[in-house]
């Protein structure tokens, strides 16, 4: 049967770009990995799979193998690693169109030559592809100033599961032609189509950047809340307002304290003014330090690699994305501190005090990590928030609901999936509710 499959695949791509697949402890593997290099090849592969009852997993840099999915292996992995490059760069219009398999670092390196950048800060930019970032709606600590992936996408090209190629959105920033179809695919985890091209809006690289750390003793939760509220009510414009828990703070700043990390990006006079404001606003019992220019950029580059050794670890590691009302980030990080003590797990956590999104890295024995996730999820739900498990080995993913309970609008998601992919060809059971 496998020989027959290879014979059929050779009709879509050359044999040298068909490799035997494998399955590791994160699942989401396949019998074969195919490396298409054109959109036509991608369409041919999907057409074949759709017509012959084959299941397909779409993969970019492989950074999200532990994210979603309760099917350990599919018939075919379509790797986008060979489908990369800049299609169009309108320097004056601050837009660009790129192929989905291009890594984020490659794009930022290219754009830096033109004094521009994509205003996103996803994790693991060296390996993560722009297609995977958009499919998962990734963002990082600078979401406060940058927005999410959804806010930076202008248009997409997509290959539907039956091989049909469509375009959504456009190539200009001011595009208001009806319903924004982009939002249907951004964050859908590749369950509705294969993203082949992404058109993004850009921004100039700022003239000046600094990073201000304000660290507090562990028992100063009320002081942190008051300080952050004052910042949010002021005219200051930080691109990040990130709270680091003591474990993470010690790792990156050397102090076992709660630390607020604020980025300022603008012309130099504006950045210096905001630094001076922070000096005056600093609470009495806190400590303030400032990283300038390259040192600030290096911090965020290093920070984006947090957990990048995930696949090499012999322990069970979980990465969680948590959404709460912004100042409830304080409660989430405090709950993490308590769980670390009671469940014998290592927890490194940070959260955006301006937008309420938290990232939590747990490490420990399987049963301890799963128990801690359950307790943390219950505490977050009690506050009206949600917990998504962004990475976990396959055996543990089978014991927990990665996406939590299906939402009240789940029937809409199910209806869209049934309409677009009636044969469940793409990323089967990878998304909310087992879609």
C-alpha cells in the first residue's frame, strides 16, 4: 500500500522530494513527508488526498508539533519548508507578500536592509515559519504595541482541501471589500486550507528602543497593581508591559522578584522622556534598571527562544496560553507560584498587563504537570478566562482537553469545517472540539 502511495505522490512531486516519515513523542507525524516547491504541487497533493481518503498534516518549521491533535500519525505530511521567499515587497507602501514556508527570522533579516520590520514577536523565530505563525495567530510580549497576527495580515492565498486556490483580503492596507475572510483562516490551525502566501503590513524600524525593568518584592501585589494602573492611565506608550514571575525574572534579570518589563520604541527624544517618567513613577520599594538599544533588542531575541529546547527535554514540559482580564495576570502568576510549590513542578510564567495574555512553561513529572494544568485551568475559568495547551507530548495530550471545553459557538466552527473540508483531510482533530 505504501509503495502505491509513493507511486501516486510521484504524479504530484518529484520522487527525491518524498521522504519516509516518522513519529516522535509529540505525535502529528506521517507515513511520508512531501516537500512541494510550487503552489501547483501543493494543490495536486491536496486534490489527491481529498479524492483518495488520505489524511494530511501541514507543517512549517515543526515548532508546533505538540500543539493540538489527538491523531498520532497521518498518511502524509506536507512540509512547507521548501516553499519560501519574498514574492513582492512594496517598500514605499510598507507591505510585502511572502511564501508561507519562509521563517520569521529570514523575513526580518531581509526587511532590516530596508529599515522595516514585521510588527510581531513570535516565539522561536529562527524556526517558526510565517505560515505557521499566522495559522496559530501567534504573538508575543509586544502584542500591546504591535497587535496580533490578525492585526498585521492584509491578504492570504489559500489552497482548499479539494485543491482549489483562493485569495482573501488584498495587497493594500486600506482594503474594505466586504467580510474580512482572512480572519476565518488566521488561528484555524491549518484545518481549513493550506496558507501559501501571506501579505503583511510593515512598520519602520524605530529610531530608538529601550527596555525598562521595575522589580518588586514578592509580597507587593497591591503595589504592582497600583503602579501598572498608573501607567495604563498615563500618556506613556509602551510596546510591552510584561510581568515576569520570580523564576523567569531570576533567569533573565538575576533577581528573584516580580518584574515588570516595559519596552519603549520611538524617536530618541520620546523614548528618553518616557524613561524619565518611569524614573519618577517608580514606587519606593521597587528597583529600576534600563537596557538601551542593542542590549534591549538582545534581551527580546533571547526571550523569544524560551522553551526552544522543548523537543530535547526528557521531562514532560507544557506550554500554556492563558487569556484573562489584563490585571488578572497578577492572579494567574500568583496561582502559578502556589502550584509550583504544591505540585512539584517548575513554572516560568509571564503575562501582558496591558492585554491579559499569559505564557506559562511547566516542567515536571507527567501526573504533576497534568494535575497542575487542571487546577490552573479551574482557577482561570473562575475568573472568566481560558487556558489553551500550546505544547504537550502526545501521550499527555490524550489525557487532557487541549482547547478546554467546546465553546457555545462550536456548531458554527463545525459547520464551517464541514463545508470547507467535508472529508476532514487537513489537520484532522487538531482544532477546538476535535475538528
